[in-house]
C-alpha cells in the first residue's frame, strides 16, 4: 500500500485465536488498513509499521482519485481486531516545497500540504516517475531508484493516480513536538521523540484516513514492491455485501492443495514416525522401508484414496480470509474514525497475508457470494463451501442451490458445508442426498445429518449399512447411535442375524454404547468375536474391551491373535493380560501380551502381519524355554527387518552370546552345539 523508505522487520504469519492477541493483529503486520467501500467511494484508514530513525521515515500512498486526508484513531483497529478474533472457534498547514522540473508548467503539482496529527502530508499529482522521484528527494524523502521501482510508479502515473506523501513532522502540534518549545526542556522533547519512534515501531502510531472515489473496492499494494522486502498485510474490508480478493483466495487454496497432498502422503508412508518399539533405522534404508510397512499395518484405515481427503480442503480452509456481519453498534469506535459506518449493517472481510515483493499487486475486491458459488464446481471447492457457510442467508441459498445441482462435485462441496450449519431447511435438502449416487456426497450428507437430524432419516441411514464405502457406513453408525439406538436397541439386535456381514458389523457398532451394549446376548457377542470376518471381530472386541469384558474367556481372546487387523490383536493382547491379572501391574514391563505362554505366542509368530510377528520375540524372551528359542530362531529369517531385529535382541538376551544380527546360521549352530545343555521342551528356561 505504501512505500516506506527504510528497512522493516519481517514477522511470520499467525492464525486466529479466541483470546485477543494484540501482537498478532496490531504489532506484527507491516501494513494494516480498514477499508469501507460504499456508493462508489472508499474510506481507507491506513497504519504502517516502521523500525528505524523517525527522521528517516517516509510514506508514499497512491490513490486512484483525488483523496481527502484526515487523522484517524487506533481505537478502530483495536475494536475490529477484538471483534474478529472473538468471532472465530478462525491540523494546521505545513507547506512543503515543490519542484517545477525546469521551465514551463510544474511536472509535480502539490495539490494540498498540511499537518495531520504527527504527519506532514502532501497530496501530489505527477507527470512522470522521474519528476516525482526528484520532488521526493528534494523534500527529504529517499526512494529506491532502480528501473523496476520507477516502472511501478510510472504505471500509477499513466493511470492518472494521485499520491499522498507523508513523513513525521517533528515540530507538529502538542504531543509530537521535538524541538523544545517555550517552557519545555530539550530532554522532554527527546522523550517525546522516543515515544513517537516506539509507537511507529510497534505499529500503533495513529493512522491516516484517506477518502476517495473509486468504482471498485481496492487496496494499492503494488507500490510496496519498491522496498524490495516482504510485507505482512492485515486488512478489514467493510461493505454492504461480503467481498473477496480472488487472487489471495486462490493462493490460499493452492497452498492447501499442496498441504493436502503432503498430509495424505505422510499417512500412507509414515516415514517420519520413529516408534520406541521399533527403534531407529540408523540410515538403513531397508529397515526404514520395513518399519513403514509395519506402520501401514497399524494404520489399517489408510487407503490410497479416501473420502477424508476433502476434509483437509475444508477444515484447513482459507485461513488468510474470514467474514462476519456486524451492526453499527458493534463497531462504534471504528465509526468515530469513519462516520459512514453508522449508516447501516455491514459485512467485514478480514484478510491476513504475507506478500513477497515479487507478489505485490494492487488488490481489488469483488462480491464474494457469486465468486464462491462458481468455485463449488472445482475439486477443492470445499474451501469455497466453508466460506459460503459463514456468509449468512445469501451463502445458505447458494449452498442449497448447489446441493440440488446436476454437477456431482458441486453437490459434494455444498453438502460438506452443511456439516457446520444447523438450519431446518438443511434437513429437507439432506434426505435425497443420503441416497446420492456419489459416495462422497452420501458421506457428507450423513455427517451433516448428525447436526440436522430428522426422524425420516432413519431408514436411509440403515440402508447405508450396505454402502460400498467404509466411511459412509461408519458415519451412518454414529448418527444412529446418537439419534435412534437408545430407543430401538431390539431392532439392531435383530439385525445381527442379517446375512449381510456389513449389516451385522454396523448393527453391532450401533449397539456399542453404554446404554445399549447390555442388550446384546452374550452368545451372539461371542459368535461375532469368533467370526472369520476381521471387521466383525473388531466391532465385537471393542464392545468387549470397554463394556462386556465378562462375556468372553481367555480362550476366546487367544483365538483372535490370528486376526488380519492389528488393532484387534492389540486389544486382544491387553484383554488377555487383564484376564491373567497382569495388566497395569506395577512389576509388568508395560508391553501387551506379557502373560502369553510360548505356545500362545506362537500364533503371533505365524501371523501374516509383520506387525503381529514383531510382538512374538518379546514373549519368547520372557519365557526363555526351548520352544521359545526354536521359534525365535525361525524369526531371525523373517522377511521383515523389524521382526528380525527384535528376534535378534531376544536371542541375545536369552543366550548372552555376541553373535552377529545378520548371521542366523551362526545362531542356529550355537543352538545345535548347546543341545546337550537343553532342558525339556517347553519346561524350564534355558540358562546362558
């Protein structure tokens, strides 16, 4: 927005907080402004931050038409900062000389020169960049003089813009006088100068209010590129209808898309995770890959493609932008600086964005709702949906329209926004969407139904038990847990006899709450645990572990150690220990499965999951019998490096031998040569 002719500090982007963070909105931004655009006229309350000698400060502000310049108040910024942060869960004349640029008409015209609070202000019109640069230098300003900087200024001049030049007037009115007045000591004058410097450096010296005609709301940022430095810009854009800067929105969405891809990649390949169980790979690429393979087995819910991808695009949203509607009484302090704010209700768009010098351009703002509505057709349109959700009745109308669209992507993104809207109209729209042909639409509709419930949704939700998408089924389960199961437990118990295994799984999960779990017959719960379907087993063991522990025996739990789901196996191990009375024992090692015998742990050693096999060596080490050693020797040749390492550590602890980790044959020879010292199979521990 302005050229500051000295170095400025760089600050990192922040985020909205519920408590007022003065530093975030007031002290960190290099530039901040409150912009009111209404009826073809713009009021621009502008404040900048400058760290350096007061005498070195200079400020050049372009305006598209002749501006009126007045003093503003910081109270307006304090008020809007508190209001927007709290909304988220995001003088006398002082003439300056002019230069004629030689003979003939002046090349720079000083239209007005006056003192505005602490500033000496001149309103200028120039014929060319060179003349303006000379005028600025002759009047105590210093401007970078490269070709690029001159072209930026020249562009404003070609478009007929005006300029406001401002610097600190050290001899201005009371409170800003630096040269000692009568009765005032030089020390007092220096103290006042220091106070000005402190306010300017913290971004709290009183702002300037510029008012000018412009058909489109705008913020002239391009001239700030002259400094060659990045700038933190914080804007409050106020208008009768919500506005948006499309370029900032699109940049935010592009960053989000990149982040979404990275998050997804990290979930599928969790290479950055170092488990204390598996240890460090120490640069061993093969071991790193084996560890990742195990982590993928633990993260069973991770899929190459997931319906959850869209949620990163929504909840991660465009944090650079936010909107809220306000009434005049809510912004009474801002209205003292900008009186037109008293006239009607307004929309505020808050924008916090860091601009590199190469990215700086004049910012223009257009109506947000039509633009965002068109964005709903795009793959990351969930960001636009999240914005529309905050834009009142107008935003809701567009979301309802989009939810009825023939375009499936538009329906998907609109339905996503309904998850945060509680409105009777939404429930009516959701009913057909629960049967939409697109899985993502059904998923979002089911999620939104949780907060917009209607009893007519029960049957469509039950139908979703047979949905092809796991996420859709799980969401339907949660909705019915909250809204239907407490009164209809018998209905879901009857569904446990369904020939469709997904219906049985979902019915069992619906009953998995404290108020309904007791309704499940014990034998039926045990049957589910013994079923060959891993997901049905998992649903059963979750209920057993939290609500129905007495329903099963140790033998029931041992039988599921051959499961293909690691979360089931881990729950079973903990419950087995609990049955043995060793869970959470002060003398226990803290690792699940510590009560397993060697023969019981053999089920882990032969499981097709490497993650399950990795739990066998610690059990064998604790037992230390001949059978345990034989099984551990076999794991030294396992296909997964993590399993091999844990088997090696177990053998080393049992035998006390310093044999190489990578030489299983040597370990086998050790066992063969110690055959005469073996004890009976499965009996006493082997003594090294």
